[in-house]
C-alpha cells in the first residue's frame, strides 16, 4: 500500500503535490490548536472545561474533515 502511494505521489504534478502539502500542514495546525485549547489550563479566553474540550474536539474534527477532502479530491 505504501509503495502504491509513493508511486501515485511521483506521478502528481507540482500543483497537486503543493496542495497535498498544504492539506497536511493545515491538518497539523488544526490538530495542534485543538490540543492546545484542550490541555492549556490558562488559555487566554475564559471557557468552562466542557466548552474548552468541545471547542478543541471541534477543531481536531474539522482538521481531519479538511484532510479527508484533500485525499478524496486527489483520487
């Protein structure tokens, strides 16, 4: 499976590779931001713990959703 993914990656144009890179980058940004919101106790915006966890999970889910759309669009 990894060999097939590498072969498909090599066949991509420069634009497609760049868009894949941007998709991975934003997945990491949303994942990091969601984890920061969940685990940083002195977060500058005062939220109750339940809302903080919900907002963090929302960011993580949105990042995964965006990355899934990037992977789906390349097929």
